[in-house]
């Protein structure tokens, strides 16, 4: 039994006439009569009474048609669902990200993706770069936003594209002597208690700070370690010390703090978007399209990186 047999039976029941049903189906009447007869033999019951007034379902036919209509509805729904899934309109996206990406560009990207793909389930995991890189290689994430490209075993199978550049700035409480300064120098920082990211989670950031302050800097050695930029800002507001973090921290102002440039300007690792090079899902493709539209300057680089893998 095939789906066409169900459609033939439903059409015959609706038109109550072989000729009219055949015309609606776009086939000749004899093949329709034969298909209905074959269907009745397969079912093992007469499904239609043929009378002078027309063709009408029997009791067995009514029972068969009720299920046939539901089956045809399910087939139509399956076709729609398959098309939506193929276009990335349904499914799941697992995204790992560092906290500073929530300052920029994730809010605009997630907002747009949610509007354009409301039926896609987005699983968000705030993770340090070291953790999200491992999870991405292991297939536990579809995409990750990290500081610097993922490194280690399996990273060569990933596509990585810079989506943001940054440099080190300082954040202090309004009561701190540096609060009125537009910038602070390295020598000034060396005399302060610092607040920095955890080295084991963001090794590239700590490596940059060591290059800035000196590998043997006592200030860095005695620094307070914070989990993310929000904690750095909060601790600085509490007067714990001078927080060092990305310039995108300025997008998270809060009462009681001031931001200062650090001279000389010291670049931080790029904010990087990474995903598997091959076999990514339609949902991931849709997310990458959103990145292209929200961050146009990233689109060309993304296309360049994908071209060898298409």
C-alpha cells in the first residue's frame, strides 16, 4: 500500500464518482478503478458501494478513510517539517561563549537569530576558552566564541574566524586615585593590586599581560583572579584593586567605576568564532548567515575560510 492509494480512496469518497475523482487526480478512470479494486483486495474488505446514485464508502471504507486522512496529514506535515529542518528553521544550536562576548557582539546576534529562527532551540553555555575549545572538538558544541583560536588536539579540524579585536583597559572604583585619569601606565599598574582573568582558563590573556607587565612582575603574581569580565568590574567597584580586561568592558558600565586606557596600548587575542569544518547542520549554517548579516565585516572572512571546505 502506498500513499497514492490513500489519496485515491480519499478523492473517491469526496467526489462520489469514479470519473470526477479521476479528473481531480489527473488520471484516467480505468486506472483509478483498478487501483481501488487492488486496494480493497489488499485490505480484505469492500471499501466502496458502487450504486446508480454514485460511489459511497462502506462501514469498512469509513473506518479506512478516517485513518487514511490522518496518514495523509502526517505525510504532508512530515514534508513541511523536513523542509523547515533543511532550511535551519527548526532544530538545536549549542553555543559556548566567553562572558565578554555578551558585551559584543552576541546580544545583537542572538536577538536577530531568535527573531528569524524562533523555533530553533538555542543552548547557551558560558565557558572559558580552554573548556569550550575542548567541548567543540569533542562534538559537545556546534559553535564556540573564544579568546584566540582553539588549540590542542583536534583544533586543526575547526574553522576559526576573528569576529572582534580588542586591547587591554583598566577599571577602577570612583574612589581610586586613577579614577580621574584617562589612562594609566605600565609603571603605575605594577604598583597596584591587580584583578585579572584566570590563567588556566584564558592562557592567551595572561600571556599578553605577562608580556605587558613583565614575566616576573610581582603585581601579576599577586593578582586577584576573577572568573569573567563582570567579576573583574565588580571587584574593582568594591575597591579590591585595578581590574585589567578587554576594552569591550566599556559596554557594561555600572555605578562606582571608571575605565582607563592602558599605555602603551596592548592588543588582546582576537574574539574568535569556531565550528567544525565539515558536516555542519542547517541550523549552524543559518546561525552563520545571521553572523554575516549582523557583522558584515566578518562575512567576507567567513566566506574565505569556508571556501576550501565546500
